[in-house]
C-alpha cells in the first residue's frame, strides 16, 4: 500500500467521522428544540390558567360550562370570555398540530393530543366554531378528518 492510499483512506475516515459528528449535533439540537417547545406549551397553559383564576367572569364561565352550577345563562361579558376561550383553544390546537408537522412532537404525544382534540370536537358548539374559523389548510383538513371520524 502506498502512502497516497493511506492518506486517502485517512481522509475518507475523517470525512465520515465529521459527518457522524454533525449528525449527532443535529439530533441533539432537535431534542433541545423539542424540550423548549414543551416548556413553552407548559408555560402558555399555566399563564392561561392563572389569567382565568384572576378573573371572576372567566371563573363563572368555567363553572357554568363545567356543570358546577345550575345556571347556564351567560351574560354578554361571559359570552365574550367564552368566545376568547374558543379562540385561544383553536390557536393552541393549531400550534400543537403545526409542531407535529415540523417533527417537534413525539408520535405518542401527538396521538394523545389528537384524541383530546377529537373529544373536544364532539361538542357541537366548538365543532361549528372550529369548522368555520378558517385556519391553515392542513389544520383545517385535520378538523374535517376528525369530524368525519366522529360522525
């Protein structure tokens, strides 16, 4: 074997090793991105809960829609809070779906989230709101698919 062959072989091994290292770095960055996304979703959910706790009207809406009180007639202010809640829910589901499309969610997490979203669409009021909201095409297709699975 000539010196040139040895040098070429070593060069090839160095290229393969560096590509392997780059692949490991990309995988680690992907894992970090998933962790950051999970953290952001958790913080957003907690912020939403805190804001509802601080609002008597929001607490009233939650109590009425959860069946915790007998009265289910909503004031105009409660209706507005309910609409905002629907919009927040829709934005949250769209966000989860988009992250799934980007590959930032594990399949097990997505399948559970998909089932929760499907359960939410069993509510006729929410279903109508979500179907008419005009979302990203792929998210709107998901809504249509889930509704068809329910019916």
